[in-house]
């Protein structure tokens, strides 16, 4: 008889072994490029009406590439639910003095306090290394992932609502870009 144990990604309840997350959306289709001063979505998913309740947690994980070929440019990132900004970053410099494309990773956690109250956190990093090479440092410091934003919202979830990650640059230029290469949105399940 094969023995199963609960571990990373699994929950054991009595004699039932189940996953600790349900995939709501996933994509490996490239989104972008964002290279304008107009807010542009890197990820959008419609959350159906009444599908979330107090205590639910959604986790969005994204990865992609960016570059600026030495242009002096700032980026603003927004996490929106139903058109409401949960997190809006201050404009931050996109650092990449060479023509090399760089990688980035982001994780957004959306905590449902009630059907009309939410909290969100945004973790991320931008690797200071070319695609396909090992990063020796990250723009956010010496941490593998750094908390880059936190916010709250009062969006009524009794109607369909879009969860959107968008960004915009301070300069529109063909050498300035950001792409989302892959994304997954999961609903974390309580044990």
C-alpha cells in the first residue's frame, strides 16, 4: 500500500487528502508590451459575483521581462478590484542601463475580510541580470521578495468585478517596455 502524507500543496483532513489551492486562471500568453504613458493591463480576471466570502484569500503570481535601454523612466503599478485602486505604487525608476532585457516577478495577495472589505499586499523583485542568467542582486535589496505595497478596498463583491494589474511609464518610448510572460491566480483553501 502506498503511503500519502500532507505537505507542500496538500491538506490532510481525516482520511481525505486535498489540494490547498484552486486555480482560477492561468496563462503563459505574453501580455504587453506596456511602453506608453497610458495605464495598460498586464493581467485581468473577472471574479464572479458572490464567489468570495470572508476569509477567502486569492494569490496572483506573475513573471515577465522589462527594459529601458538606458532611458530615464519611471513606472507606476496599480492593483485594482472593480476599478478601485487597492494598491497604487509611487512612481519608481526602472533601472537597466544596458540593452539587456531583465526579469521581474510579482505576487499579489488579496484578503477578503467581508463581501465589502478587502486588503491586498504586493511582493516583488526585479532581477538585475539578463534573461537566462542568475541574478546576483535584486533591485529591492537583499531579500528574495520584498513587500512593495499594501492597501485596502471597500468593493462590493455581490457583482462581477475585474481584478487588474496595470502599469504605466512616465515616458513613451519604443525602447522602454514591460511584458507579463506568465500569470496564475489561485484561491487558497483553509485547512
